[in-house]
């Protein structure tokens, strides 16, 4: 585990900093000044996310510094996450910093956060979601439909692999690991005809121009929590939890609570092609989910449900209902396949 404190004088990219503003509704002043340290991965996107939270907390009147860290997920680039430990590889070192008291909170891309946190840790809040959809990025082709037969598409997400195979079984899908900049570089070097990335990351880094097309979420269903930022703390840090409460975005919280409930019941991890996406209109929550066969032998299984939701418990119950539908569909597919 390596870590370094990112100094206040750390050079920021203007195009990134200019996109960072204080959302409406957050208090801009506090009665007591607190100092907080945010643990973060050191990729450009992770630092943007941590600085976004840092900027908000500073405008509320707090002193905030960053503790940059390298995680196992950042170091292991030659194998798929499903082969080396899954989502937790991106958060373990940050949780050690929280446990040891060298950091007070950790900012995560929520889709990288395991469905079950270690004892003593909690998600203090989930912030307002960016675009949750997947984006098509290519130097030569405007959309997935434009690709010739046998074209090479890069992704290491089993979810995306399963959904891409359902849309275009003729394509050659190859592994693509590394941070966002590394993936774009590999595309530009000609290793792939196109790649699929989360739209949120590209937009946060001011790279919207790289997006050739946005996938319809009903065709390329997003991962649970995609596009949302989650802030993790120790359960016993009531002081930090109280401060972060004002950053919580209730509609996003309810939606991702349902999505993560699907994954939790299904045992969702990087080793399972599983998608779950919820939308909230008024008090009505709709959640869609898709399961894919890791071996690619069985067709996709889809499920959805909707209902009135105003509390987290109801959102979780709706997600669990969809998960049970998926389980029944998977059992039927498996039985039919013999």
C-alpha cells in the first residue's frame, strides 16, 4: 500500500476544475470549522471525484485535504477483476486508511463498491448521479451498428460483454483494463475498433467530445450504482456522518439502493454479468435488471418491477423482488439447457 498527501498546491487541470460547482441546496457556511482528510485513488477520474467533494466541503467552511493512494485494483492490470478479487480491490486500501484514522472519509465510484461493506464501515451518503449510461467511443465508427463483422471491441466488464454479445454476436470482444486515460490511449493506438466506457467519467473529465454515441439504457443496461459517487466512513464517526448528510441526494439514494439490492441478492460481483438500473419519477420507482451467463451459452434473463417508493426500505424490497424474478428466470434457463 502506498499513499501520499496531495498538497493544496497540486496542479489541477483547468477544464476539470471549471466543471466543479457547489450544487444548489447545500449549506455554504458551518458554525464550527472541522478538518477532514479524504482518501482517494490517484487516477485522474478518482482525483476529480475527491476534489469535487473537497470543493463542496470547503465551501461549507471546512478544511479538507486529500490522501492519494494506490490500490490493488490499480496495480493489477494484466488480468480481469473477476479473476483477482473483484470490486473490493479498488477500496481496501482506502478502508485501511479510514480504520487507522489517517483519513476521515473515502470517495468512491459507487459501482466499484462491494454490496456488503466490512463491519464497522458505512456509506454515509450517495451524491446526485451523473449520466448513468454507457458511451460508445471510437475513432472510426459512429455507433455499434456501424461496425463491420468481426470488429474488435474493448471492455473488461462481464456485464458489457454479455450485453454486447446479445446486440452483436458477430463481434470480437477483447479485454481492456487500466484507467480511463489508458483505455483511450489503447483505442487511439488502434488496438480496438471501439470501446465502451461509462459516460459519467468522460463527462466529469471534460471528454464529452470522445463520445460518438450514448447507448439506450434498455439495450445496454447500466451497472448498479453507475454514475453515482458514494462516500464511505467508519460507523463510529458520527461527526463526519452529520456533515455529509447534506450532500445526500435522496432520489439517487433510493434508486441505487434498489439496484444494489438486486446485486446483493444475486451475489453480484465482477464475476457475474449483472446489470441493474432504477429510475424515479415522482414517488414511482422502476427498476430493470439483466443477468447474463458468464460462459455465454444461455440467453439473457431480464426482469423489472415498479412501485411507490419514498423510503430506503421500500426501494430495497423492490430490488429484492426483481432479484427473485431473475433467480427464477436463471433456474428456468438452466433447466431448459439440461
